[in-house]
């Protein structure tokens, strides 16, 4: 009875010692065995491992790819157009011994604080060397690669490998939004004014060309019309001359009727002239013309006889 009472506590103590000396390394982790704060063993392969109870302790770190959101920071590109950049990084602990030496008991939290400082410094340096248009364009992928490459060297001092750096958003500071919007609107209005001016200039050229074409066409048409009119007048005069040569009396009659038509045209129905004017030769009746001829014959005969009488 006394032996069993003594043996049972010993067995319990032995089991407790054995249990405290065994630890399991998960495939997603890496482990350090510390003795009085100094690293004495590194366990990277998954499975069972052993340590000295009460003297040694085990510290485990995540072996997976971790993500870290960088606090938004304000950068000033080459064109002095301030931007607020929000970024994040993916990293992995590749050297747990160096990681422990760099961050001590602070662990991942202390490492991420130092990582933030490295990433913010590299982001300011890279984005400050280009213009805002480059940051907002498709070239930002190359800029993110430059930030990652610049941060890799410093991060290795922490035992960390930076896998990727991404810019989540790039915005203007709230106090600059209104001024930037006004400047963008002014630029668009200037471009619109330039486009309208170029359009008006092109319209003036087209209008001037059209006016010149119209003048040329009208001039050609008038020239051809004058030529046609001259040819027609020449033919008409030739016809009149031919008609006049065939029957001069009819031609004179036709010209008199034309003169009457033009003189008595419209409201012009009154004319004052001498009764014996030649203008009315063809308006006189045949009887009147005969009487005037008979009355004129005695006068002519008398005038002819007067010289014989004197003889």
C-alpha cells in the first residue's frame, strides 16, 4: 500500500515531464527552441520534437504567406500634386532565427511595425520620383514592383521575404478635391475652346472655298450667257438686216409698231408732239394721207408755174 502510494505520484510526475518535453510542429509553422532566451534549436519540419522541460521553451511562428495593410500615407509626386496612397504587402518569414534576433519577444506585431516603416519609406521614395499621371496610369504595376524590390533588401534584415506590394487606392486629399476639380474643369474648357477655334477656322476655310467656287461658277455662267446673248443678237441683227433688205417698207412698219408699243406702254398714254411728226406716219388714215397728198400737189404745181409766168 505504501509502495503504490509512492509510485503513483512518481508516475504522474514522469508523465508530466515527458509531456512537457514533447511538442508538435505543425506543417504551417516553424519553431524555435530557446534556452534562457538563446536559440538552441530550429524546428522547421513538421512532426514531433523534444526539449528539456523547465529549462527550454518553444516559440512558434507562422510559416504561411502573411498580409499586412499599410496605413494610408500622403505622397508628393514630381508635379506637386499630393496623393493619399493605401497599400498592402504580402510577406513570409524565411529565417526564424534572424527574425527572433531582430524583433525579440515582440514577435509578428513588432515585425509588422518595422515592416510598415520600410514600406512607407519605399513608397514615398518611388512615388515621389514620378508624376501623378504615372501613378494613376497603367504604369503603376511597374511602380509597385520597384517598391517591392526596394523593400526586399531591408526586410531581409528581419528574416522576412516580401513577396508582393500592391497599391489598393490612390486618391486626392479631401482638401484638394475641390481645387483639383476646378483645375480639371478649366483644362477641359480650354481644350474645348481650342477645339471650337480649330473648328471655326476649318469652317472659315470651307466657307471661303465655297464662296470662291460660287464666284467662279457665276462668272463662268455670266461669261457663257454673254457669249450666247451676243451670238443671238448677231443672228437677230442678221435676220433683221436680211428682212430689211427684202422689204424695207415692212421693216419700217414693224419698227414703228415696236416704237408705238414701247412709247404707249403702262400708264404713259399721253404724248405731246407736232401733228406732222413722222412718228405718226403709220397712225394716219389712208384718206387723210390722200387728202394731204392732193393738197400738196397744187402747191407744188403753183410753185412750178411761177417761174414760167415770169417768163
